[in-house]
């Protein structure tokens, strides 16, 4: 019995990409199908970085197709191609940056910066080129978390070269002032500083620029929503009711300014005692998932309350870099895949495909 391409495509349409939450055909991931007698070759192209998912996907496709009548041998190739996605109306993606992802929380103390840094490292581990912008002018923490010190170079005297930590391009006001110097600035100065840090940095072919926002819904967040081309936002919360209350405000703010919320990350969801192994929900249970369900956004994952995450962030060697094969690192990478896959379902930005038309008076 011979097999044809249509049968192979039908079989692939029955396979769900766990990150995209859609079948491979509907997700547009099937690039090419070749059938030569009983030999089947399938080429898949994912719209998000997923190095940690490739092998599982290849194996699943091989098993699915090998079970079909008439199939003798199956070859599966999987790759990723990250594209630029649509941003707010009247704004265009910035040079050197395909996508900007804002990491936000309604209140402080929920581990937002730690999540932002590890998410950036996780996206890189999955195969993306990543940058991180520290948008917290009053309390910059990214330099310490990435283990970066010193000041950025300026080749032309006008723009800054990003600082590199663990392979991540970064920029922060913390690189330009002493660590213990307070920033006693009013709102307009803060928003201007944020725009300069973003626009005057020579970002180099960044697939995802992660923006670590300060907590709240004030001037900085409004500037980001109105003047900076953001592809999507991630809300970080703990299961605690008071944290969820403020996180909802952040989520609704992005909805009002038409920035899509990619999902919710629940931090400090469960504590496992390092001495006896007892598990306890110190801050409550399931709050992040319930919030995501209520607002019809994705629940991207939950992270444990683990002393190593705090210690490694403080020492400039975040968990995804320090413990690459650990369960904690794997959770961050799963969240990174789900976040970027959610963004991959959004509308693409096609402005780069069209030439700029300039009318001159001669």
C-alpha cells in the first residue's frame, strides 16, 4: 500500500504543538512534506525558539508517521524562525529588535526582576538572541543579577554599546550611576531616561528584548505603552490575594492600551523545605491560574519558592545559567517556550517587507 502527501498532512493535523496549543498544520509549522515510495520526509519550522522541545517533537512525529500503513522510513527536521510581530498602532518596531516583551507586576516583592532575567536566559537557551532593558530607573537590579559591572562603551559619543552578561545584551541606568546613588527624579525625567536607554543603545539583531518594568501602573508603564513598540506583556504575581489584586490592575492597563497580554506567571507558588522535603503553599494556592482563567489569558507556569533562585540572582549567576539541567531551569524554559509561542500566534509585522516611499520637491 502506497502513501501520499495528503495522508501525511492529515496525520500531522492530528498532532498538537503543546506550546502553540494548536495542531502542526493549523499552526503553520509544516514547511515541507516529501514522499518517495515508503520513505517520508517532513520539515517543520516553528515560529518560536524551542531547542528544548525539538527532540520530543521529532520523536512524536516519527512515531505517528511510522505507524501508518506503507511507511518504511521517516525523517523529521525541526527548526525555528523568529519573526517580528505587530505592535501598538502608530508605532513601528525598533532597529535591531524584532520583538519587545514587557515583564510587569502590580506590586513589588513578587520576584519580577528575577523572573525577567531568568526568562531572558531561558529564551536564549531555547535558541533566541536576547536583550534585557532595565526600566526600573529608581531601583535598577539587572546589572547585579547579570553579574555586569563598569560603564557601557560609546564608539561614536552618541550611542551606547549594550553590556553583555551570560550572553545577554543589557542596558540599565545602573550602569551609568553608582549603585548606592538614589535617583531623585520626577516623572518626566524618568520617562525621558527610559526612552534614551532604549533608543540610544546599539541592540544587535535581538529577537526578544525583555523589558523589566518597575511595579505599578505609573509614568514608566504609560510611556512604555504609548511610545515604545511592545509586542506583548507578561504579568508576574504570587498566589497571594493582595498580589493578585494589584496584578489584575497591571493586566487591565495593558488591555486598555492595546498591548496583548501573553500570559501570567505565578512566582513563589510552593515552598519545599530543603531539610525535610515538606511542601507548603505559603502564599496561597492556584491564584495565578484562576486569574488567568478569569481574564481569558494563558497561564504560562508556576515557579517554586526556592532559596537557590534568590541566592543565584543576588550573586550575578541566575538559576538558568547556574543550573542548566535543573528542574528550576527546565520550568523557566517551559515558560519561555509558552511565552514566545503565544507571541508567535499574534499578527506579524510586515512593515519591513515594504519599501519606504519618500517624496522630494525638486
